[in-house]
């Protein structure tokens, strides 16, 4: 029996025996009379159901063969307990009071219970016997190799975090229920608990590190065409006639050209192969050194830790990087470098059209760190020493954002018990200064030159050419001529199968021409061959095809423009629309499904087409015909800009994905001249509206679970399912809502057309109807409350959120998503859900409020956050309303009130205002506080300052800051989310607090933050002002014309972070490397002698 099964079975047997004792106890209670008997009877059905489920769980998948004697005894005991449960259930049902409230029926039941006393006592004895037997089996388990087998299973099996939590619960139950009567058994349970705890901690931290779509770019890069790039790792093979592996017979002319290729180029290519292999193997190549006057050999020795692959756009850099990552030959070469140490390979493919984390330094570090720690979990305590020691007994998630764990790990000697190699693709896609990225990568490599290698790829930008000068490198387009020849030859075979008018012999003379014009750019070849293929399908003759090849420009950008200009006039509107739609979906990290493109054409003819559609899913045969026709239309109109490819997961029969053939297509479409051309064809047409309603048409056409993806929730949610964020239905709906609110892509291409509010609300109404028909009546959805956010570099925003499950009916899905996205139009007068309408019931209003708080906390400085709160307050919601939330066990938990979250989010802001912040953004914190106070927010907040801490080994003095209620006590959200801060003592707010005895009330805080407006805010607190907005007109009357800005009182740069970046402290957890100072807060400012030694700069008291 597997170790997991043994632990789970023993735990379930214990639970079944415990439930049996409940039944016996209930039978005794039924000897009572009157209401006590009735109350006992009220619990009977619940206990009966519990016992039935436990019995079924014990007997489910009970192993029958291949068992040891101890395991066989455990299974036999399980069967006996299950049989006993049947007798117990029968006893319970016979003792139930049949008619509640009837005295005579109660007396009969009591009399019947007394007659069955002997049977009840016998069942009690059986339970005692089985418990003793189980304790014996547990003792036997402790003497077996169960702990070792369990550890092996956890190290080798892929288990979810929830599965490990369930296993841990089983171990705890065994420990609590067993008779621990020996040191051996106590040690066994201690070991068992530690064995389970370690992978749980690892899972929590690894899951916390992984951000959404971390590996999307890598997975979306095309695999290398068969037979290409092999020369880099294997070397160009020599044939008997001296021809190299890369020379493919594509006709006599091509063959002769290949055979006369200069020996120098062939040797140089072989040398480039040896240089790269030498780099992987970690040494210098003597043959290379001789051939080049020792130039390359010395370079490898001097700067051998980085290899730079450079190339033109579309030359195949990402495909080559993926080929190197996945090729087994790479691993073999690295073994020679490792010297017996384990090798960790980590990859990161940057993508400028992805999320922030896919293109910034924080995301790059996190991506690499995740793979390192996943490959070597024993390094997790090295990277996150504080987090590793934290308590994960609850459902608390690990929050890695803003950490420096990556640098901590690279600086640790423990990390280089391994050899590591990083593959970083797309440096030119980095969102930030390229030279900063170059310096960062070089710093990693120079810090660990013997144990770390980094292979990078980029376009041929000066920053990369100069930055990596002196490191081994290759320009990909200089070495891929033969690879392109292989690709062209294979594609010609495919093209010839499409027409009887063209054969391979006819096309071969064009091959050399295509290879020459490509100039090493694979993407150019793909685009050109796609155009030729379409010509063959259209019946072009050989002369026409030859003319097209001759007319193609050699530069990729010029080729794009040539093909763009060649789209026939009558096809342009439909082609441009499909290209924009594919580009928008790429921008939103979505994959377009082929069927949706069909409906774009229908909606162009009739904007209401989707509204009038039947919700009956398409039959397979009809669907097949539609997809075939739509595929031909896209291929014929779009000139290779879009490609149709097999989907990773079929959402309906015959499903295929549509996407831009390369990232450079998106770049081309956003060029000003191209945008202007596209816009000229659409006038006042609302393309965004068409995208929305194509989603309605798609959703009506299919009803597969693969599209809606409702999966069971891990753990016990009483059969209710969770609508997962990976659901294509939810993802696309969320993306449409986000586009409506934030206009991300429309600012780039179609911003000249404002979206119609009425049409969009109509779209949401249609989606609501579909959700009601397609989704379960009740399900869970995730709701995220952001409690901490920082921006550490350009585009690097880190957010820590508390995630919980919100139970909703399918009729309210759109409403909840609209609140989360702060789509205030949905809730305003004339919207789909006017919050002031009496028909909005309290439960509905609670869901709206909780979902809106998700959007408010994530976008606290958005005007929409202000407007959403204003709508809620106008509808009668109090700022002080508590927010009951559903937990994973079907209960409710309280996580503070609305005002508490808003106020603490504002206080936790840590990024100083800069030129990028508008005046409206800077005034929003004040406006939000003023709004909440106008509607009755309470002054239930204090900030407690002290004691002081000295950082060991540094001239830095810190002050502890604790948030709490009006009595100074931590609230539940202060203890779990808004943790204590440790800040530099010289901050203005700390100095201000010192003058107040180290305790700031809410009014003190208002006076400090808003010195010109706090009297008005006090009046609101005292209910001496009407509920009307306080504008700058009021300030002008009092002679104050300045804008009302709230200072950043705890800047991130003045907050203490431990090694590894961990900064979550509480009453039970103080910062490491600090000791409490003998000075109190007041002395920090009064004792000048001590101050001079501690503070880095002068500060006016």
C-alpha cells in the first residue's frame, strides 16, 4: 500500500470510530425526555449523513492485493469499521423521534431506547476494541519504513498544495487521536509531521513566486523546424562528397552553389559550433585558439560566463534559444562543465506585449528564481530564511513581492553547490533601459564566474553590442543559410501537394532566390512562402509565382509593407479588422479562436446579428464547414500576417487558434502610417463593439466545459465548484471589461472611436443570459483584496493580495466582475444595476460591496475607485460596514470593514509623487478620506510608534509602527494583512509622533497630513457638516488655493526589509538582525549625542 494511502486510511478509520462514539452518545441522550430528546433528534440526520460519508470514504479504493501483513490488518479493520457503521446507523434511525413535538412519540422512543441498551453497550465495546486495534496498527506503522516511503512519495510525486494540506491534516488527526504511549511513537509522529511540513512550505513559497503567464512566451515560441539549428550543438556533419549537413538538394543550381561555397565559410561555421560547445563545456578549445590566433580561446577564458546571440528581427533568435533549452545535447555538454555537480537550467523569455512581470527586472528575477528553487527545493530556506520559518498552519499565502531573494541566493555559497545556467531571450523586449539590464546580467555573471553561465539573445542594438563586447557571441543570420534551405525545401513539398499545376522541379529554381533574398531572416521566408502558397491556391502559374518572389523586398519591414499594400481593396476592411482583433487578443494575452473570426464578418453586415442568434450550440458538421471556410478567408485576405495553428486545448470540435505570425506583426500594425491607413477604412465604426458581440456569438455557439471550465475546488466546498481564472469564457470577458475601462489597446490603434455605453451595457446583458444558461446555478469565484503594492522600477509593480472565495449565483457573475473592474457605468442610473433601486437585495449588495473593494484596493488612486465608493454610499452602504466573506469550508469569516481597508491602503502607499502623477491623482487620497467621512466613517484608527531598534552592523535606527483601532489594539486585518512597519526614525511622521508621546490618533493623522484642511475633516467627524462634497471653492473662501495632497508618510525606501526582502512583521515576529534600542522614541530626538552617531543626515526637530 502506498504511504499516502496508509496515512489517509488510518486517519479516516479514526474519524469513523469517533463518529460511532457520537451515535452511542446520542442514543444515551435520547433517554431524556421533552425538548432535550427533540434537540438530540435534530442532530440525528446530520450525524447519520456524516457516518455514511465516512464509511464510503473508508471503503473507496481499498487495496486488495500486494499488501504486507500490517497493511492487510489495517484494511480488515477498515472493513469491520464500515460494517459496524451500518449497525450504528440502523440504531440511530430506530431511535429518532418520528413526530416532533408529540409527547407520546417521545416517550415511545425513550422506551425503545431503554430496551436496546444492551445492543448499544455492545456497539460501544466494539468501538473500544477497534480503537485499540487501530492504535496497535499505528504502533506497527511507526516501526515500518512508512515515514521513508512517505518522504520519497512527496519528493517524487506531483501533488497540489491543497493535497499536501489534506495529508498534513491527516497526520495531525492521527497524532491527536492515537495513544502516544512511547518515545518511539512520539518520535514517529514528529518525523511524520516534519516530512509533510517541508513540502507544504516549499509548495506555498513556490506557488507564491509563480506569477500568471510566467512561461507563456516560452511556450508560444515555435519549435525549430526539423533538421534546423542542429549544427550548433552537433556540428555540421561531413558527407563523402564533402557536402555539409546543411546543404540540401533543392535542384541542380542550388546543389552546385552549395558545393562551391567557400571553404572559409564552412570552417568558420564549424568553428562557431566549437566555440559554443566549448562555452557550454566550460573550457577553451585549443583548435579554436590556433585557428584564430588564440583570440577566441582567450575570450572564452577571460569572459566565458556569458554568450550573446544577436540577430535581426525575425531571424529565429527565440526559436534557437528554445531549441538549445530543450535539446538533450545541451545537457550532455553541460555535464562536462559541472564536474559532477547537479546542473540547474532556468529560462526566461521576455515579452513586451505581455504583463509587466513578463518584461521587467522583477519578473525576470522571479521567473529564474522560481525555476532554481523548483529544481533545488533545499535552497528555499537560503533564499527566504524568514519566510521559511513562518507559520503556515492556516491558509495564509506566501507573499514574495518586492523581495531581494534572487540576489540573496546568488550571493550565498550554498547556491553554488550546484552549477547554474540561465537562458534569457528577448533582451530588446525589456521594459526599461536596456543598458541597465545588461549591467544587471553582467553583475550576476561576474559575481559567480565559475558556477554560473548566462546565454542571452537580443536584436542588434548598440546597448547590447557594446555592453556584451568581448563576450563570445554569434549573429544568427550569418549562419542559418543552410537551415533556411532545409525549411524552403520542405515547404515546397507541402505547397506542391496543393496544386497539380506546380511540381517540385518547377519550384526548385526559386529556392536559391528565396534563400538569397531572406538574408538569414527565417521570418522573411515564412511570410514569403505563405504568400506563394496562397498564390498557388488561387491558381497562380509558375511565371506569376516567380514574379512575386522577384517583387518581394529583402528587408522584413519592407516586406510587411509590400504585403500590406498588396491586400486587394475589396478585402482590406475584413483583413484589417481580423488583424486588429488578433493583435488586440495578443495584447491581452489571449489566444483567438477561429470561430470568433467568422462572426466578425456577420457583425460587419448586421451589428445586432449576435443578439438575434439562437443559443443552440452548432452541430458538429455545420461547425466543421464554418471553420473550413473561415480558415480559407483569413489565409486569403491577410497575406500571412495571421497564422492558423493547432490549439493546445480544443474548446470545441475542430478548434484552431488564430494569432499574429510573429511579435513583429504587432510592431508593424502600431506604426503611425499603418494605423492611419487602417483607420481610414472604418470611419465611425465601433470595432470594439464588434469584438464584444463576436464574443456573444461565440458563447452562444458552443457549450463545452473546455470553454467555460468549471473545475472542482480543492478541498471541501460542499460540492460547489470554482469558476477558475483559466476559463476562456471568464478571461475574455474580463479582458473586454478591462479594455472598456482602461482602453489599453484602443489607445494604440482604435482610440478614435469611443465605445457606446448603451451598446456595451446591452452586451453585458447578453452575457448575463448566456452565463445563466451555461454555468452552474451556484459557484465560487476568486476575490482579491490588495493590501500592499509598490513600484520598484519602471514597469515593475508588485502587489500583495488576500484571496478568498466569493460564492455567487450565475445570474450575478457579470455584476460581480463589473464591480471588481470598477465598471461604474453598470451601477449608475440607467445602468444594468442601479444601486439605489430597492430591488437590489441585501445579499446582492454585500457581493457588490466586497467585489468593489477588490477593485478599489487594487486601483486606489483611480477616479473610478472614488466613483464606485460614492455610488455605494449613495445607495445606503456605510463606510463602516463589515465584510463577511465565504471561506473554503462553506462558512463566513470577517476581514474588517470597508473604511478600514481603504484607509490602510492609503497609509501603506509608499511611492513618492512624481511628474508622472497628475494633480487629480495626488488629490485622490484626500478626496477618498473626505468622501468616507462625509458618509459617517468612524475615527477607529491609531498608529503606535515604538520601541526603537538598531540594525546590527549598520548605522540605522528604526521605529516600529503598529496600526490598530481607537484603543490601540490590532484588528484582524492589522494582524494578518497590514503588518507592522519598521521605518527610519528621522521621518517627519515619526518626529511628529514623538511629540505626541508615540501615539497618533486618527485626528492627529489628519492634522499632520492635511494641515490646511483638517478643521473641515474634524467637522465631518463631529457630524457638523452636511453630506456635500468639499471642493477647492471652500478652500478659496478661506484663502487657501493650494491643491490638497496627502504626503507619502512611509516611503518604501525608508522601510526596513530583511535579507531576502521579507518585510512582514507582527507582534510575534520581530525583524532579524536588529536589537531593541535602549532609547525610547522621545529620546531618539532629545539625546543629541546619541543621535549624531545614528542618523545619516540632519533633521529639524
